[in-house]
C-alpha cells in the first residue's frame, strides 16, 4: 500500500465525520429558516423567490469541482430548498401530466421537491387556471411549440394573470421521462432580474408577420429573439423569448408596440438562465 492511499477504515471514519458535519449544518440551516419564517410572516407564493434561488444555484455551479455530477448537486439543493420553503408555509404545485406525457411532472418533482403537495392536470390551460384561481401556488406547463394548437400562454396576458418565473430544467440532466422535455413554471408574482435572463413577450398583430419580419421589428426595437412560436386565430399572436430582462415600461417594448403591424405587446414573464438554456431554439 502506497503512502498516498489511506487505510479503508480511516477513509470510512472520515466519511462518517463529513456526514455528521453535513447533517449538523442542515439542522443549523433549519433553525435559521424558522427565524426567517417568523420574521416574514405568511406569504402567497410559498416563500419561493426565483431570482434569489437562481443566484444561489449559479454560485454553487461556479465553485463546484470534482467528479460529483452537477445535475445531482442541483437536484439535492433544490430538494433541500423546497423543503425549507414548505417549512415557511405549505404550497401546492400543479403540473401538466397526461397519458405518456409525463415530462412536466418529472421536471416539477426534480425542481420543487418530493415533499410538497403536487397534483397532475390534463391540459396546460388547466395549469394556468389552477394558479389563476389561487388553487395552486405554482404551475408547470410544457414549453410551447408551433405544432401544438393549444396556445395556453395567451392566458398569461391579463394584468393579474400568473407570470412565467422559471424554465426547467435549470441545467441538463435529471429524471424527466420525455427526452428533451422542457417546461415553464408560472406563479402569481413579478419576476426579478438575475443578471442573465430571458423575457417572454406575447406580440399580437392584425396580420400575419413572417419570422424574418418579426426578427426585424425586434432588432429595430433593440430586442434579440431567442425563439418564436406562432398562434394563428382571429388575432395573430406570437410567443417570443428575448435576451435580457425586459419590463412593460422599457423603451424597447414601447417601440415594438408602436410598430404599424403590432396590435399589442404583453410581457408575460422572465427567468434566470441556467446552463441547460443557453442555446437558441424554435426560431
């Protein structure tokens, strides 16, 4: 045995000591969370603060090294953070799950933990309706694609409607049964900037606008599209992800809304970007 290799029993004792230290820190954090809950009082959003949680996850990933998988680290942290959020007040999550389409459910469990109440619903519109009626604090619905006629995202255009506050998964990896599944999490709360964000806009027009035309309108307004999904009915509507954090009052949104072919622009949410969401899709 070389001097660089410790005896097995010594290594096991070290692991036991590390486990005890980890457990002690969890209990210490639990006591601190109880103090936070007492100071904040009851909230309507289950003490879920997406912007702060994104910043915490980014710090973890930035300092992480070694062979332990990054997605496993994030899942462990999300499970712990969700348990602490539930300590401050129980929260109910609804997630789209219908037949063999279980990806949103799996992503929701990975991100919001296994301890909280979670209910499957059979359409994305049901997800929005349950959150809108305060029957659930958080909803998880699939990221829309052009081939899907269910433009559930148009339900988020109302002034008091829920907003997109996260995109799942935060980084690649996890237990989603649908290969490549992605989802938006919605809640009745205003998104906050994290320093690396994407904003979701719904652009309504009285006439069809090509993707190239939309890209041009956005560019002239100082916006850069990451993805575009169309919805063609009586009023043509487009779901557009743009780079950066944008609010309704921003000059770029006002300029876009002033374009002749644009009927209205709605900011329906924003989320902090994770490592799994850095590529352009759907444009």
